[in-house]
C-alpha cells in the first residue's frame, strides 16, 4: 500500500523540530517523510555574529541532520523553487541544478526568511547580509582582510576608508553584529603595530529612533551606552541613501568612505511563499492558529515564512519572526499533521514570549528574560545559557562550550582563511533569491510532472 507523503521544506528551527517529532510520533509504516534542504545542517542563527567575530567556529553552530541512525527522513539536497497547490507538487532545484517535481499529500512550509532589502541604489551589489553561515565566514575574512590591506597601504585615505565599517539595522541581529565585530577589530589591531587604532571606526545606523525597541527604554539606553563607550558611533533616524564599492551615503548627507557595509535591516519571508499565489500578510503566508493554510487541508506553514496569529497577544497580532516561536511552532505543526492524517482535531499554537537576550561580546550583554531587566555579567550568563540550552544536540553544546572557553582563555588568532576570496559576494549569491519560479512557471512545471511511484 502507498504511504501518505509528508514533505517538509526547510531544515531550520521550525522544519527540524517538526521532522524530529514526526519521526518520533509516526510509525515508519504510517507515512513517508521527506525533507528538502539546501544544506546538510540546521543553522543556529542567533550565534552567527559570534562566528563572524571568530568566537565560535562555523561548524559549532551547524548541527548535522544525520547525527543519529534514528533519523529516517529522506533528505533531498536542494531548494524548493515553487509550489503548485492544485496539483500538490513542490518543484525542487537540487544542488546539482536538476529540476525535480516532488509530489506530496501533506506539506509543511518552513523555508524561513531572507534579508529584507529596499530600492536603495547600489545596496544589493555592495552590502553583505548576516543570514547564512557562508556570509558570517565571508564577513570575518573580509573584515580581517581590511586590516591586512590597510596595513599594507601607503595611501592614508585608503587606509582610513578600509578601517571604517558600517552596519545598518539596530535590531538584535545588527546590534550584536556591530558589537561582536567591533571587538574583533579592537583586539586584532594590536597585531598590526603599523596601524593607528584610532582610525578604526564602526557606525551602527537605523532609521528608527531607538535601538532594539523591544528591550524597553532603560535596557535600550544601557545597550546604547555600552556600544558608545566602545567607540561605536550610533546614528538613529538615519538610513542609507546609496551604496557604492568604496563609499556609503547616509540619508543625513554624510558620505562615509568604506569597503564594508553590513545590511541587517530586517527580514522578509522566503520568496518561495510568493510562488503559491496565496494570501500573505506582509509577505508571510497567511495561516490560521493551527498553522494550516485556509482551504488547503494538509498544507501548513510556520516560522519566519508564515504569519501565525499570536494568540498570547490577541487581536491582529502575528508571532514575531524569532527562533523562540519557530521551534515551538514546529512541534505543534507536527502534531497537527499527524492529527490531519488520523482524522483528529488540530490544536492552535499559543506561546507567551519569553523575552530577549542580546550578547554584545565579552562581558557585555543586555537581557530581558520573562520581563526581568538585566545587564552586564548576569545578562551575559542568561544570554549564553539560553542559547546553549537551545542547541539541539549534545555534541553542538560541547563544541560551543569548548569554543567559548578556548576563546576566553586564548583569544583569537585573526586568521584570514581566504576560502571565499574572489567569489561573488552579493546578497543573492548567499541567499539564492533569484532562483525561484513565477506562479505560472510553477504550474507549467507541475503539469509536466510524471507522478512518482509511491
Ligand atoms: C543574526 C541573527 C540573530 C538572531 N538572534 C535571535 C535570537 O537571539 N533569538 C531568536 O529567537 N531569534 C533570533 N533570530 C531569528 C531566528 O534565527 C529566526 O527567527 C529563525 O531562524 C526562524 O526559524 P525558521 O525555521 O522559520 O527559519 P530558519 O531557521 O532560517 O530556517 C529556514 C531553513 O530553510 C532553508 N531554506 C530556505 N529556503 C529554502 C527553500 N526554498 N527550500 C528548502 N529549504 C529552504 C534554509 O536554508 C534554512 O535551513 C536571529 C536571526 C539572525 C539572522
């Protein structure tokens, strides 16, 4: 007998949590499980700034999808580039660029988000994001190479430009990125006796009037104070007018000569969502509290890609795009897929936000767990403790703890690996945003499909 096919798209916080629960709760005879993912790991994104700054190695936050023999899900190495809801086909581009039609009976969409960009001249060609492991590793190499090149340069203007760095986005991702990388350059410059440390300048800018408004006024000010003390120049109410390869123009008219623009001004749902032609809420797929796509039993979406009603807040609120929600939604979606399969009632998702932790590197941090405002070492202990306990596997926990300890004792050697030198480094090259089909192309491709034998 053919088993029903459950297809999960995306192996992030939401997708992996869902798949692991399905493996545990369904007997192998009950359904066939398939996961589409471009990478062979689940990425622990909140620790990316620590990879960029060299506190952690890239491997320590890339959690293997094949760690255990109990993981029986078939993994297709590739990305979904379109979904045709009518024929229940998901079109996949494999990592060898083959186009494959994958049929499903139940679909879980968890492809996460991509960096949100705006129509700012030169932005997508000159900015780096902080969303993938490759980007974090690339940025680390890039920042160290600016020190190397500034050190070698005889031209004072070039030296000054290479030692200026701009981060756009005062949310937690941008703030942590600026803070961690500033620590990297501050420590690294001691190995360059010919460089004047006062030339190193970090800018953190945001169009909003406050950094991380979700922290509240007091903690937000405290974070700002820590960063200012470290010499990071914070400009609020300011964005980018245009970006070029050697300079960035701010909306307040300042022109900053720089080779480093890091853009972390928010995220937007994966372009996969638009291929469905279904209703969206600011780009995220509109689902109900059970994370089911209305009118399509058996199709679920969650995490950053979906607008899941936030029942804890009520009204029209939708859950913010955080790992905290994505992981918990993964479990509920798994239960709801099983309930649909077995003809049982679905359960709605509800979770009250646990708060925010912001690691600014070293002993600096601000946290607001369960509404309690912390800064300094207690905040750092909470931040690291929270992330450490949220890592899925024991081996990842050990790697991260070992890296933290080693870094605290021995510091960093600031080695530029050169692995990705001379490779294209645009946002789309890291986030593959130009790979998706239009809804019409998806339909054509789906119609051409020969049903796969079950
Ligand atoms: C720098 C940074 C710091 C953060 N810090 C925090 C924090 O402290 N706390 C917190 O709660 N949240 C934090 N977040 C947000 C959090 O990481 C996201 O909300 C969370 O990852 C969302 O989970 P997800 O499963 O929806 O997406 P992801 O975890 O991004 O997973 C999506 C997966 O789908 C894959 N994928 C993408 N497109 C396709 C496709 N077309 N086909 C197949 N697979 C695809 C991706 O490769 C990825 O593996 C941070 C994010 C960043 C970038």
